[in-house]
C-alpha cells in the first residue's frame, strides 16, 4: 500500500511521521516542489495545475491514496484532485484545527502564512468554527521559508516576531501552516506558560488510515520511502533532518514504531 503525500516543501513531514509511527509498514511517496515553492503566493490556477499533475503522476507510479498535507493545496486544489483521480483513489486534505481549538479555548490565535491569514478561506473557518471563542489571525512572516531552509536561527527570529504580535491572553494557538509543527517546541518556548498548541497532522494521518481501511485491500508493505522533488526522484533535503519528524522518516521501519516525535505540540 503506497500513500503519496504532496506539499511544496517540508510541510508534509509531520503527517508523514505520524503515518510512519502509526503504520510503519506503509510505503510512503513524498512529493515536494522546490522549483515551485512556495505555493501560497502563486495564482490559484497555477497551484491547481501543479498539484493535480503531481497527484496524477503519483498514482501512475503506484500510489493507492493521495494526501495533501498542505493548507494551500487543500483549499485550492483538493476538489480538483478528487475530480481528476476519480472515486477509486481516496484523496485526503488538511484543515487547520480551528474547531477543536475553539471548543477547548475561549481565546485562540491562528498562526499562518501571510497569504493564509489574509484569505477568505481562513475568515470562513473562523466564522464556521469559532463557536463563541475570540479568534485572531497572526501572520508568521518568513517562518515556513526558514523551516524549509532548516535555519534554526531564522526560525527563532520568525517565531519571536509572531509571538510579539500574539495577544498575551490567548489560551490556544492553531498551527495553521503544516510546516509549523516541526518547530512546536520553539513556538511553545516563546509563548506564555500553559498556552496549548493545536495542529492537524495526527488527525490527517488517522483519517488517511481510515480511508485506507475502507478500501478493503491488503495494506502490508515494506515501509519504503520514495522522494520526488519537482517530479524528479531524489532524497529528502538535508534540512529535513534538522527536525525530529524528518529524522524519524529515515530510520529503519522496525525502529520507527513507538519512537516519540520531538517537537510534537501539546494538546
């Protein structure tokens, strides 16, 4: 059973690591796009074409399930990917964890890219799921880029700047970009004690497993890891191993089960 995960950069690592942890035998196909990254500022039509083409190519290479662990890809291209691949291929998208955060906290900040923070998409999420909680968006300028570069100093600077713009009385922070769970410990260190972090990586992984089980097919595999970079076979970039989730993906499958993922956010 091959699961393809598609993101412009390292944002696919948290969900991939959860899949490796929960089902170490699954074969994972990671498709990143260093030539086209970042996707957020690109026109919607460009993103749709890029993501649909990557998903189609993944299925042609044997993928049984496609996951979009990327907010930009999900909001822009999810339905297009589903229409292109048809009902026989499950396609799982990602939604920022606004609903569980608002259910658990009276005040919430959504940390996201500048494009997502200003988007109608995020505004709709707040309108739909705020559930009476006070919700504010915080644009994290440069954070995703710093993570993709594996630059811890730039990460710390971007996190510190976002923390300064976060209301001091928030009870929860939604990690609204799939890159951000990779540096959850750094984020926690810059927030007041007791602030809870919420992200979607584990939920997306578990939904993927439910969709796999619903197929009724044999799910055994060898725990293989394939990496494609802008369509070309390759390896995880060196920056991936800066983060615990990246390191977990390159260990032997029989060692992956039961290992803790560093930087996992509190819930």
